[in-house]
């Protein structure tokens, strides 16, 4: 059986005391096993990153930029190969996998502008003969811990900016679909990245514990569920590290009575069931305002019946399986419990039959959902769309703002004034106006509010440059030595 290795100090390392299974979600069969790092193996990777740091930090911005341009070229050439790898381990359809890579490449493209992003500021003659300038310097060794749902895009979110800023990186991908991380690391190496600058270690809690506590690791980036994000934020911060930990979501899509019904229904189906709902930006709650509710539910259910669910490698498939059998069963349990809580199951995805042992489930639509029901309160992370009916715009905004999560939200309307007011009123980090999944382009930054983010810095884009660097201010004076005197007072500006 194929072993998925670590990538440490420029070399593949496949020996391990423990291995974890890697399944093909479309067949339900274990096809690979991944080496799980011991504490000693993680220590080896940390040491490689620490040893590579001085040389990489001293590498010119021009040389770093050339490497990123080469990485982009190679990933563009090998996108079909990487997409097939994603589909085989995650289960998402090939078109979705290629889209994920494209969005990840935005961050590589952003990183090619590092000469501009790392510019400091300068003021001359702030005092007699005194000038001041600022620079941004790397924080050091960075740990990047990424989730299963975007095994190529999220690593590229993190490592693009981290490496561009002159840091060295330890990437710990999900052990459920780990091969793409190694693929990406090898592409960086082929593009000219020196050994030890980017390392990949696979593992579970044992590996993560080392990364969170190791004194050489200066910053931690994480994307995952809220309980884990909160735990990682606290533990890493307690050890003096800079932390950005992105957590869960319960993204609402508000549809006002004046919205284009067909456009809203298309968007709801796409945003709720794309990638089998395994997106932190998936729409999981449709907020139908006023009279549009009945027609909107009917339009969505009609579209659901036409969806094709099957293996990600089948060009006809629009949605693939879930990542594991356990996760599929957990998603099914929310549908099973919804009716007992008083909701109406309009379409039950559990009734969809598949000629496969894969981890498939059909799409579900649940109406008359209210806060307090598990199907509303929990992040399901699967193809389940809940419909909450409210009377007014104000009710919709209150519903969104009362939720513990604040990742993304969308509004569908023809009224520009209502859309502008919604942007002003709503408490979420990313807002879409007639855009159901408002993931920012690579030149902006990604992240939520409330329990969707622990830390104060969002992912990728301009905010990532601030996270992966430290500011330094330098004050200089070149006076005539004959004017030097002793002055014990506080420095004065004159």
C-alpha cells in the first residue's frame, strides 16, 4: 500500500512508528496510509526550519519573487494532476478541485508582489539631524495547520505570505487527505526554494502539541472547527506565540421579498451543496423574509431534484461524497433529528440511494427551522440547508447578529439602499451582496468575527503580511562629533 511521506529538509521521509489510513471517499476503500509524526520527527522538522531561516531571510526579494513566479508556472502546468489527487482523497468533483487550486494560486500571485508589500516608511529630519525609518522583518519559524476541506487552497493561503515575508514554514495538513501538501512542497522545491524552508509533517494531536509548545515556533496559523481553534489559540498564546486561528461558521443568506427568485434559488443550491457542503463559507441557513418564503422553498427543492451526485472523477457529477463514513453519519443524524425538534424536512438526503460503498449522502432541505434547534445551532459541515422564516429585514439582521458565528453572510435584493444598510448593520467578517459565497480575492484578506476567529488578524492578503512580520523602527543621527553632550533627560524633539 502506498505510503504518504513527510517532506523534511528537502527530502521525502516515509518511515514511521505509526500510520493513519487514507480513504478514497468515493469507494470507501483505504488506498493509502500516511506516516504520523512522532515528537522526535516534528523536532527534526523544526530544526530543519530553524537552520534554514538565516539563509532564507537573507535571500534577496528579487530571488524570492522569481521563485514564486516559478511556483505559479509549475502549479498552472500541473493543475490537472493536483486536482486528480485532491479528488481521490477528498472526494470533491474535479471541477471543484481545479477551482480550489485556482483560488489558491491567487495567493501565490499576491506573494509575487512582496517587494512592494515589505516596503517600510521613512521620515527625515524629525529632529535636528535625526531621521526615522521602519522595516518589516520575518517572525521566524511558522507552523501552518490546515483542514481537510481545502487541502491545496488553505496551505497556499498560509505558506504564500509566510514564505514571501522571509519565514520558514512547518506545514501540518489534515491526515485525512495529506498528499496535496507534499505535492505542493515538491513544487516549491523544484522552483528553487532551498531545503528546510518549507517542511511538511503529517500527524495527529502528538504532532500538533509539539508545534504549539516548541520555543522555536514563533507563530501559528490554523483553520478548523471553533472548539479546536479556541484551544489552539489559547495554548499557543500561552507559550508566547503569535496566533491566528480561524474557526467554524453558520453562514446565513438573507433573501428579501424583492429579490430575483430564480437567481436566489440558484445561488442557494450552489452555495449550500457545492463541495458537499464541506466549506467554511457554505450557506447553511437561508433566511426568507416575508412573502417570498413559500416560492423560494419550492424553487430550491425543484432544483435539488436535478442534482447529480456521484464520484468526483465522473464528469457528470456535481457533488461527490463526504470525507469519511463517520462524518456522513453525523450529517445524517442532524436530518434525522430535525423533525423531532419541530422542523419540516422538505427533502431528506438520507433517502437517496447509491450503488457504491462510498461515503455518499443526498442533499437535504429543512424548513421552519428556528434558533435552539441543533440543525440551526451546530455547524453541520454537510449538504444540509435550513430555512428560517422571518417577517422583516430587522428580524433577519437580528437573527444573523445573535448567532455565535460571524464568518460570512449574504443578502439577495434588488434594493441598493437595503443592501447598503445590511452591509452597515450586519456583524460578520465577509459580506456578499447578491454573491452567496463572498470569499475575498487574494488581494484582500479572509476571516470572520465572533467565534469564527481567534486572534486579531485575518488570513492571506494585506493582513497576512502584518501577521507574518514584525515591525522595527530605526532612528538615526549623523551629527558632528563636536556637538555630542551628556543629557540624562527624556529625548526631546527640537
